[in-house]
């Protein structure tokens, strides 16, 4: 009897909630894999078509291989019934800002890459080796009961060697009134997010889902906010409310994707609910901070400030800034100085020095690497700018930190 390979892949994917690639046709599948998943060829040599071809071709039967690159991104691969399968990418721990900054600086990447990497990293589910090996073996035995259990092997030296996711209920009049009431509560709740009301947002959510409030609802509505569907709807509405406040959609996606990843790593309903609440609180705080720091500026200057923040480690030209503000360079310079109190050059230097100061305090990275990471290729010039902003050299700052 011929094995259903598509069913096998789908079963693995559903049980692990991780992408599964049938890589038997290596020329097509591996090229697509590299284009879809490779963030940096130099830092992820294992994700290149050639490297994967070599690994899969050299793999032995009865073995599950796992590779972890220096970015913390993992894949597993194995052969079964004369076909090759790749599981992943996936990660094993939650995102670390400091770890990312250290890694990017060591690899001569600018700070502007950190947000792109964060969005890349948090797009993958958190899965552990034991889950991979257990599910793979169970699926293999389900399709081929006579098959021996596969062993596990981690390829630790690969990076150096290679170098470069109908219950229908009739609605009575009472249920309609409950829906209206629930929507009224949601409107108040979302208004708090829109206004950055960090003081009351948590108590508002708890009030919406408290037993005292829900006790007046029918059985059908009782667990609405505690259910996966109810929370998913509330999550989408919260994102929209944050966007309507003027908060950058990039910041919104950064926050929500992080908590989506954390939720995917557990089957504990209480913990998943906790993550959703934490996401809502963090969104509201972000709106609050946005209103404090950017709401006082015109929309044109807000766009310029956001561009600077997103490209801080890159070369930032006046032409790029004026294009974002949709005004001439000379007019932008006057408006920027009037609204912020400093020139664009001074503002960029201050932000870069703040980021550098944080790395000087929290890491042992060489000053040259920190300089390059925050956007200064000339270390001597970086020292001069840093001294102007902090009254001391980076070395002196680190010594006194």
C-alpha cells in the first residue's frame, strides 16, 4: 500500500503547529525554503539551498537531526519512506532584546536591523526538542508500525563548518440585549486603549470578565471573554483602537506578534489569557507613551521621528527625511527645530548615544562594535559625539556605569 505523504506532512504540521516541508524534490523545495526563511545568509548558512542540499543528502535513515543557528532559529530534518522532511523554522526561547543587539553588533549589522529581526524571530513558534522527536516518532510508527524509533542528533558544529500556524445558538431578545451590553463595554474598553488610559485599562478588562458581571449574562455568553474566539476578537479590536490613536502599525505588530508567539508555546488556557491581557496592557502603554512623546508634534514631524527611530543605525539623509515629511529640506529643518527644540542632526545623535550608553552599561561589546551598531562607522567621530552628549568618553562612561 502506498503511503499518503501529504497526510503525513499535514499530521506533523497540525500536531506541532510548525511548518513542515517535504523536501524530496530538493531543487525546487530548498530554493523556496531559502527565499522564505533566510534572514541573513552570512549568519544563517544552514538556511541556504546548497547547505540544506548537502545536509539532507548526507543524512542517515533512522535519525532526526537538529540544527540551531547563531540567531537562535532551529530546524529539524529526517528521511522517512525515501522522502526528506524539514520541520521548522522554530525557536526554543522567547525573544531577548539585549541578546539580539549583542548578536547584531558582533556581526557588524546596524541597529536598524533589530526590529526587522524581532518581527522575523517572533513569527516562529516556540517548540522544544522533546516535542519534535516524540511527535515525529509517533507519526512514523502510526504510518509504519514496524519502523524502529528514530534517534536524535544535534549538529552543533555546522555553523562554523559552513561559514556563511457549528455550534449554533438561537438568539432570544434577552441575548440581543446582552450583546448590546457587551458591545457597550467593549466600546468603553477600546476607548481606554485609544486614549492610552494605563491607569484603568486592566481593571476595565477584569471587570468585563469578572464572575460578578458575567453572572447576569446567559450561559451562552458566560465565557465569551475567556474563550479563544472572544479573546481573538478583542485582540483584533485592540490593535485597531491602538492604530486609531496614531500609534505606528509597526509598533502594534511588534507587540501583538510577540504575545501571539508566547501563546502558541502553551496549551494552558489561563496562561494564554494572561498573555492576551499583557498584550492589551502593553498596547495601552505604548499608546500612552506615544501621546506623551509624539502627540505634541505635527503629523509630518511624527513621520520623521518614526523614520529616524526605525533607521537609527543606517545612514539617514536629509533627502529621506524630507521625503517622509513631504516638504523641502530647508522647510523641514525649520519646522523640526521649532517643534523639537533641536536640529535633526542633534536629535539623531542624542538617540544614537542613548542606545550606545545602554549597551555600554549592559554588555562587554567593544566600543568600535557599538559605534558601528548605532550608526557611526568612524569610531573617533562617535567618541566626539558621545562626549558632547554625555560629557565623557564611552570608555569613561562604561567605567563609571
